[in-house]
């Protein structure tokens, strides 16, 4: 179970980066970057998981509730989601302007900064 | 690098990085086996110390409240940054979409779509407000609820058209809500300093666990964050819609 | 300075710029332009004052501040702390000073997008202060991301040109991948140690041999910080971003942004990883020195190949980042002290250079060295500023960077690596020589009108507006002429100040003392003041005995490099060199896919090297 759980993290991170590297469209690139971002969120949540644990919300619990999962990791994952949303928004705005000014959305066709 | 050279180089590098991550991940404790003593302590203490039932909110807005202050400012700076990037530039102007076929009548919007938009929009606003205000009781809080409220703007656009939606997006008011939300967090933090404790201390009355008003500054911080996030995402909606609908480059 | 008043100063140092930025973002549309400028500058000045107070007050022992009042309990840290030391507070003050310069420069002539620019710059400042003062690993990550997010928007500011947009995209993609690796490293360390506090993590890891998890955590954390610090092979985004951002933003980036990456690296090393069993320090030193040398030399060679002034200064910045990594990578207090003084002195000089280029761009509407040939007439003050700035970067005494250079050379000697001085000298003369060559071409009209290698790429698009408008006649405005001169004057003043090297050495010693830091944060007894005596003595000795001749020699060789580069008779030599380095220049393609591929390869390499070094 651990192999699958943690393997998903490595897979998502790397496949997202593959998408970034091979992308021909900036919008596609931004979405691939957020796939990699979700890998880090999953890692945090998995580190905080406890088998048989319930959410760290202490209301309407059954008689013998058992342990709760790690609330700190959930708070960290929340922060990371916000950061990911912020960066995605910025990159999409850049993509909109690039399309207007450079006439293309293909990252490999952008030639404005090179040696 | 040529595309094929890049992909081959990437394949090798990714294999190496995969191996690295594998080594790191295999050192983690078995999935689901344990949580840290820090987390166990907070799960025990938070409901009693802060009179809240949602420990994640307590951590976000009390125990580690300074992190959330900076997180809020990440969102503020992203919204400000997007406004900067999408601002009308010197060679652009705002022109409302023009009717290309003025002799033909425009079919009115379908009543079904309009009704759905009204229903869904109101539902979103209500759900958003409920999520913001109940953050200290159940999963949710300012960030989540703010986004839900802001998505009502998108639903309004989808159900009607740009001109109608623009009336709900007074630029100055939205910016003001954004600023008020962000500075509100700072002000509430200063309350702690004024009361002689440390910055962002929870110095307001804690109330009873399980009540709507509980947790001291936690629901207040939830509220200001909700205001800021809702305002911020509404600004984003307005900026992106402007770019698609009205901003046109003047031909030189 | 008594602790009660200091305890409000610490949170104020971030609250003031954050509050100012929030008000700017919300309400600046209602205020006239000059009010916005004044308020933003006042907020920045207040922040600098607060961080300077902290720098002085924390000189003996780190000052610890717990947010929301959560002090450690049951042997565990619960809340987030700031652990203020003179090195961190000094770095924060430098950030504040450069923000002041950047804001003053923008008075009246810069499109501030209705106050949003001021807001973004103030948030950048607050995030930098947080990054330098915090003692919590996750707060460090959040500050890292906030600095990055504001920097992305500021890079793409001139959104009407493709170059800043492309620079911002490259910057954003590579650096947000860096943020992801930092967060993964944070997760790994939390899983092993159960804490997010730097001191506590360090205590948990101390005295144990690191296993695969800890090695990979180090590689991920260091990788993220090295991406920000634009160290080879993570550096490809830097010339794209720094070469096309607006000039006042380049001031912030060149002086603060990438240096924060190095600060993060050494902060995490000194508090978390330096206590690992097995004596990793000498091997890690070799790894970091190798990366530093590569960065310094690549930056210097690429700087010579540029004809677009901002991109040239970007590579000059990169070459000096390599030198700072050499200083930091020696993993000694003396090396760290030398690197700190160099960071300060060079930041002032680099900012002066960027602001000078900005004045030229404002008056002549271009930053292409070739197009500006001979057009420096009437911009004499700016020309002197740029020449002096380049010489200061070459460690012209008695500016403060020459003190830093002396400390660094002495640290290299102590570590048994005196040949590092040659590497540093080579880097410095090549990069300063490039700037002096440009100055000679622009102000003296020397040199050819075309570049020796016609296949050089962009050369022109620097992302600045108004390239098609006629030259501005008249003098450079005072708000553009005075800030660079003021920054150079501050560099001179600091260089003449007695005892600065000793203070830097003491600050570095306190920064590197892991056990003392942990004791101060966790409130446990022990630690006390670190044994900084020998380091301070070594520092004072190094500065007083510093080779005036070697510094002046470096300056002279830099001038010779510039002269050789401008001499028409050396054209065959220059063409051969250009052909020989063509492969290096073609690698800097500006394509984000290439840059991310190098990033992945670099992370894997860093993990392998880290594994060898730490075990």
C-alpha cells in the first residue's frame, strides 16, 4: 500500500514536468505545472494520514471515534493549494498577453530572450 | 536543444530524479502508520484551548496564524500582479463588443439558462457565506468560502452576458474589499499587540465550543480572509473577462 | 536595547510593509500620484529603520519572538517563531534600502499602474524580511513563495513586449518548480522529525548519520534554493528575467532576490543539517564550491558575450552569485562574513549600474551597447556612475566589497584552498571588464559598431517602452541621477567604517552556531555566546593586511580586458573566442522546456552529490 501511495507522488510530479517539457501550448503547460503541484499536496496529506483515523473535526463524532489524522499537514496543504492557484493565475495572465504580443502560444516558438 | 535531444535528455534526467524520489519516499514511515507527536498534541489541545471543533482552522488562524497572513498576501499579490499584467496598455483601448449584424435581431437569452444562473448564483453565495462563517466548526473557512462566493460572478456571466456582469463589478469597490480584507488581518493581529500580548494572539473572548461565535479571533480572521478572497477572485473574473471581451489593440 | 520594546519591533518589521501594501492595493486609486509615492517610500524607510534596530539589538544572541503567543510546551515547539540575528536583519535592511532606492527612482517617470507597483514592491519587501528573520521551515517556504509571486508579476510588468512576458514565464515555471521541491523537502523532514521548527528539526537530526530520506530532503531543499539563487545548472531563467524586467525591479532582483536563495541555503544548512554525524562539512564544501565556481565562470564568460546592457548586467549578477556561493560554500564563519560584506557592497554597486543604465535608456531610448556607441555625450554623471560601479564590483578599495573580498580570500586560505582567489579574480575581471567595455563604447565611442559574432541573438528587445520615440533632450532627472550616486556613497561609507569586518565576522559566527541557536529557540540552557573571538580576530587581521596591490591589480586587469575588447586590432582574437563559446551561448535558448530539463537533471545530480557528501 505504501508503494502505491507514495509512488503516485513521484509519478504525478514527474509526469507533470514531462508535460511542461514537451508542451506545445502555454495553457497546457500551466495545467501540467498544476499537476506537479498536486503531487506535493498529496505527499503532505499522505504523510499526515493515519489508518482508521477520522478528520480532525471534533463534532458529531460516534461513541468511540478513534484517532484523528494530522491536522497540521492539512493546514499546510491548504496553504499550498492557495499558492498553486496564485501561480496558475499569474501564468495564465502571462499566456493571454503572450498570445496577443507574440502571436503564438507555443513555448518553443518564443524567441524574445535568447543568446 | 532540438526537441528530440531535449526529450532524450529529459528521459535520462527524469529516470535519475525518479530514483532519487524513490529513495526519499522509501524512508517515509509506512503509509497510515503514525502521525507526529506535534499533531497528536494539537488534536488533543485545540478544542479545549480555543473552543473550536475544526482543528485545521485553529492551526491555520491561531497556532500558525502568521503563515496564513502571508498566504493571504500571496493571494493579494497574485491578484494585484494579474491586474498589472492584464491592464490596458498604451496601445490598447476598451471597446464594447460590437454587433456585426445590426439588421438581425439577437435571440433573447433562454429563460431556462437565466433561471438556472439565478438559482445557482444565489446558492453559491449562500453556501459561500455559510462556509466562511462556519470555518471554526466544520471544514471550510475564509479561503474556501471566498472562492465559492466569487464563483457566483462567473455563473452570472455564463447566464447572461458581459454587459450585465460588468454592472456587478465596480472596480474601485472590489479593490477596496481586497485591501480591507488584507489590512483587516493585520489589524486583528495588532489587537494582540495592543492587549499586551504577542502579534496575532487570540485576545477576544472565546465563546462556547460548538457555537457559531467561538474561537475568539478565528471567526474574525475567517471573515476578513473571506472578504479578501471573494473580492480578489471577483477582480480576476473582471480582468480576464475584460481581456477577452473588450480590450482591443489599436492598429498602428 | 531592552527586550520589551524590542518585542514589538520584531513583528512591526513585517506588519508595517504588509499594512502599507494592503492599503496601497485597496485605496491607492483614490490618492494622487505624489501621495502614493510619499507613503510608499515612507513605509519602506520605516521598515529599514526597524530592521536596522533589530540588527543592532540582536548582536549578542538571537532574539526569539513567538507569534500568537505560542511558546514551546512539552518539549515541542507549537507556534511559529522569528529568530532574529544580525546577519538576517542585515540582509533584510539591505532589501529595504534597495526598495527605497527603487521607489525613489520611480517618482514621476514610471507608470505605477495606479499604485499597484508600490503595493507589489512593499509586499516583496515584507516577504524578504520574513524570509530573513523566520525560524520556522514552513514559514520560510511561504516567504519564499511570496517573494517569488511578487517577483513574477514585477518581471512581466511591461506586458506590451514579448521579452518581459517570456522572461516572466521562464522565471515563474522554473521557480515554482523550485517551490514544489522545497515543500517536498519540508514534508520529508516533518515526517522524520515531527516538527516544522528549524531549531527543533536540527536537534532531532543532530548526531545521527543521515539516511536516504534526509539526503533527499537536503537535495530537494537545496535544489529549490539554488534554483532561486540561479546557480548552474538552474540558472537559465536569470538572464531572461533580469534582462527584461523594468529597471527599478532589476535593482531589487540583482541586490536581493537571488541572494535570498543563498541565504536560505546556508540558513537551512547551519540550523538543520550541520549537526549530522559523519562530518559532512568537508565533502559538502567541495560540492558547493564546485557549483559556485561553475556559476561564477559561466556568468563571467556570458557577460562578455552580451551587447544588451540589461542582459549583460544579469550575467554579471550571476557571476557574482557564484562568488557568494564560493564564500558561503566554504562553510566557515569567515567565509560567510566575507560573502555577506560582498553581498552588501556588490548590491549597492549593481543597483547603481542598473539605475545608470535606466537613466541612459530614459534619455536615449535603447539599451543596446552597439546602438549607443558614442551617444553618451551629455550623460557624463551617469557615465561616471557606471564606470565607478563596475570598478567597485572589481573590488576597488576602500569600498565595502573590497573588505568582503579580503575576508573571502582569507577564508579560502584558512580552508587550504588559496587557488580560489585566482578563480574569483578571473570572474571579477571578466565581468567588470564587460561593463567597462560597454562604458567605453558608449561614452568614449571606442570600438567597432558591429559585434564580432553576427549570430548573436536578440541584442535589442529589453522590454522597455518607448523605443520608437525620439531622444529626450535635456538633463537626466534628479530622481534618476541621485539614487545611484547615493548607493555608491553608502558603499564607500560602509567601507570606511571601522570594525565592520569584525561585526560581520561576529554575526556570521553566531549564525553558524547550531547548538547555540537551538538552545536560544527552545529555551534550553547551554549554548551561550559562540566562540567568535578567533573569527573576529582573523577578520580584522584580514582586512588590515589586505593586499591593496591585489585589489588594485584586479581593477587594472579589468580595465585592460575592456581595452582589449574595444581595440579593433584584436578582432580576430575576439571572433575566435566567440566561436569557441558558441555552444555555451546556444544553450541559453530562452526556451522554458530546455530550462526545466536542465532543472530536473540538476536536481538528480544534486541528490547524487549530496548523498556522497552527507554519508
